[in-house]
C-alpha cells in the first residue's frame, strides 16, 4: 500500500531517463587519472533525484570490467546528526568500508591508521575548549605545584605512567570539584599518541597520504543529504572536506540543495556561502531537469494503480464524457507535483486513505474530489485544516446576503487563509477550490453563491464534497462523516430494494429501529428525480412501503421551521409521482395502495395534500392525480378510517389530523358516531381531551433550563364535543377522587382550572 520513497538503485527503475547522464558521470570518475584529490558536487532540490543519479553512476562503475575501478564508499552524515564529532564518524565509516570491501593488507593498514587518525582528532583538545578552560586548568595545576615545563617533560615519559599520574591529578581535582573529565580526556590523548609511536596528527596524516598514493586506486567518497543537517553540522562537513581535501587518489562526490547549504553557511560563518563553496568544490553540475510531462506520466501511472483497487463504480467518474476530472487536474492539482518524490508521497497517502472510503462495491465519496482534497492535505496542510473546520464557509448556498465581490466577509475569511500559503501554491489552491466548491466560485466572482439550495441534491447524488451532507466524510474518513450518519453503502443497499415493496418496507423498518429513518427519508429525496435509481415501475413499491410505515414513524421535529418527518415521506411520494406525465397511472397506484396499506396516516395525508391543492385552485400541473379522481381517493381513506375501532383511533398519535379529514370528507357524518361513543365513556373522553393538549418551551435570557408549559386547545376541542358537558363529566370524576382521576389528575386539572379563561383570548 505504501510506496518506498527511496532513490532508485538500478537503471530498470529509471523513469526519468537519467541513465545516460549517470553513466556519463560514472565514466568521468573512471577516467580521472590524476593523483590529486577532487571534490565534485551535484546540486538539486529535495526530491529532484540526486541520490538516484549517484546510484546509477555507481552501478555503471561496479559493472565495469576494470581491475583499477575505484572503491566507492558512502557516508550519510544525516545518520550521525546531533553527534558531537562528525569527523570521527566520517573516518571510522571509511575505515570500516575499506575493511569490508577489500581484504588486502594495504587497505587493512590504511583502515587501522584512519581509525587512529579519527581517534586523535576526537581526543585532541579543540580550540574552543582550550579558550574556555586553559586559564582554569593552569590554575588547577598550579594549586598542586605543577609547572608548564614539567608538563612538557612528561611528553617523553611512558604513556602508562602519564595515564596514572593524570588519573591521580584528576582524582585530586575531582575532590576539589574541578576538571576530572577534561584531564582524563587528556590522559587518553597522550596514550593514543604513544600508540602511534608518538607521532603528531600531521605525521600520521602524511603516512595515510603516502599509503593512499601507493594504493594506486581511487577512493570515491559519496556524501549525501548534506542539506538535511543543521547549520553547525553543515559547517563541520565542509570544514572536514576542506582540511582533508589533500588526500591523494580520493574523490569526494557531494549531493545537496545548493540554496539551502549556501544560506546556512552564510548564517553560520558570516561570509558568502557561494564563495565558501567555490573554494572547496572544484566541479559542480545540476541534476538534469525533469520534464513536467515525465512527472505527469508517473503521476497518472500511480493514480491508475490506485484506482484499480477501487470498486468499478469509481471508474464512472473518470469517463471520457465527464470533463470534471480534466477540469480538476488543470485547475491547480497538477501544479503541486514538482518531482517524483512529491508523487510518491502523495500516492502513498492517497492509497491508504481512499481505501477506507468504500464498502463492498460502493464508493462513499466522489474519488475525484477526494483526490483533490488529499492533494491539499499533503501540500497545504494548514489550509486543509482551515477547510475542515469551516464547513459552512465552503458548502453554504445561502443567497440572502448578497454582498459585493469586494466587500464580502465570507470571501475575506477565505482570502486571509489563502494569503498564509506559500506564494507558489496559493493560486493553485484557489483555482482548485473554485472547482471543488461552486459556492466559493460564485463568492469570488459575484460576492454570493450562484448555486442555490436546489443544487444540494444533485451534488449529494454525485457524492461531491460541496454537498453539505457529504462534506464531513472527506475529513473524518468515516462513511457518512460519522458512524451515526448514513453511509453511501447503506443508501445504495436501500435503493437496491425498491424493486420489491416487501423488501423495501423491511429495510426501511430496520432504520426505524436504528433511529436513522429521518436520515434515510432525507437522503432518498436526492434520488427521486433519477429514474435510473428508482424506476417508474418501482415507484409504486416505494409508495406502498412508505404508506405501510407511516403510522410507525417517530416524532422528530427540529426547530419551529421543521415540518416533521412525515413531510419527508410525503415529499418522496410527491416527487416520484410527479415524474409521471400520465396522472391516471398515479391514480391507479394510490387506488391500489390505500386499501392495502397497513398505515392509516400516510394515505390520508397524501390525499389531503392533493385535496388542498384543489381547494386552493392550484394549477393543474401541480396535481399528481386527475382532479376528478380526488374524491374517490377520499372515499377509500374514509373506508379505512371506519374500519378502525374506537380504541385504535384514540391511541393513534395523529388522531386530530385524521378526525379533521374525516369530518371534512364524510358527507354522512359518521364521525359523530365515533364522538358519541367517546363522550359516553369517561375514560375515553379523558383520553380524547388529552389529544388537544400541546406543550410549549420557553427560556429566559440567562437561564440554562427550559420551561415547559402545557396548554389545552379548547377552540379545537369545541369543534367535536360540547365543552360544558365535558366539564361536568370531568368535575364529577374529580369529585369521586377515584382511580381514573388519580391516574389522570394533571390532565383533568388542566382542563378544569383553565376552563373559565377559554374565552378571554388568553387560551385557544
């Protein structure tokens, strides 16, 4: 799943056609016959392929049938970053490589001397150390009566005696709290000096130079990743090369980003970094330019590979008749990729994340949008976080605030975040945003979204990130944006059941139990206009199933402007039937569905909505059935009502709505028989009156709690029963103080206590 972001090692992996250049470099190294040392530098930005060029050159050299071909030794200082003395590691690594690669006695001898050389370099007191400690050391030695002339004489005494003597001095000074570590270091220095026959560092270096000269074979020392070091380490590396650039038969091959190194050298040593490099580097060249077309080809190769693991449903978004991918690609996406490393880094991340965004054969996101959002995450991470935290800023289709293009708070907030981006990607991100979010495009062009709420359904259907209900999925990497939300897999499964009324009802009821039915009904509305998803033949199955569950819907209403879950159900039925131009076919669907329906409220509400259009004189185009057939549908609903027992009707949560339609449509006034049966029974009467009680919630400024007030609608109740008679019956029940009153005390008291206020206008 992850792509190794490492340099290529063989020419078979040479995607950027650097083989010829690299072999030319390898040949040049082979052809260098001079004894003097040579310092070569390869310049290139991070990810431009410097290491790959070196590897290909090395491969060319190693494959050459030549006994005199150079010994190639690699040293990566980044592996020793934060270490105190890079020079020690440098010579130790060269010594180890010589021992490993060549077992000849000459190389063994050179390796041993290089180790001693590195040891002496590390143990010799550094100039900075001496400057700081010299006065204190002399003071400490003076305290125990040791003169500087005596120190000089010690240099001719045996090393072991020196070590013990200095250890004794160190112990004394330790007791005094002074310089133990420093003096013990000096004692080690003298012992190492003794081991190399009391030769100085310069003498030992000269011996190594002679050994290298006699070796008569080049050593190529490759130093890579210099630009990844901190300032002090960069200075150490170039100081090391400068001091030891006189080793014969030695070629230093360096690789780094010139701009980074020059800047760090200038800040560290206070001179021109360019001039400093020119004094050390004798030959330099740049990594060959990678044509954008090559990078694009590699990018497409990786995208094709990733898309191949996705469900077949993902492929439709990239069809030749779909220009959206081309628009995204050329709007800024392609500009993020400067080198192969950029592509590899992006591809690894994309493959991991997008592989979470499908279930079975179903994509949870639009793969094109996901690819674009992922590019922003990788190359502009701070702006990605800004998008993630500002959903409304990017997805809102509100047109109420039509500010001008030059004076728009929404535009200003986005621009402020864009201005924090590096200049080289700012334009690319903006152009990509305009494609991903049409709302943003309108804001930047006109000062307001040119796409209204009516676009949300289409965007949602296409899984676009600009759809409000899809947005979170792209950032949480959870289908639906939240485990409590509805995933695209679930929606597709629901839609697949529409070819059977029974199967569709069954799966819908599952979501009633999961308490996600409201989300289901809202999402289905995104597909009612698409006959490929819900065919005209399957529309009748959906109508039947929705009628069947209509009495079992939970009471979900969010805010005063929410019309309720039952209206979501009605919208689905209306939108499906509205597609049919032959209204008589819709009539046949309803005529068949109403008598068979397990639910009562759904059929009555649907017919009521059609009836109200007729009463209001609406244009005939708004009807889904012929106007002259509405009365016949009303009669079918009345028949269903009359088939219900009084007890069943009294238990129905939508009794009032049903009762008003009954009274409105029933010319025989059979509803009065139901009312008489209710009023003749005190328990039923009490239950009936509770149907007219409503609750209101209020909150005073500064309060955390919500006050709930119950209110009885006497005016509406009076449409069905005599209020005075009801009052008399309930007063008698209260007087008896029986079990009926005790179990319904709150409702009875509410009716009686407010009865006298019913005509004051204070109560309905």
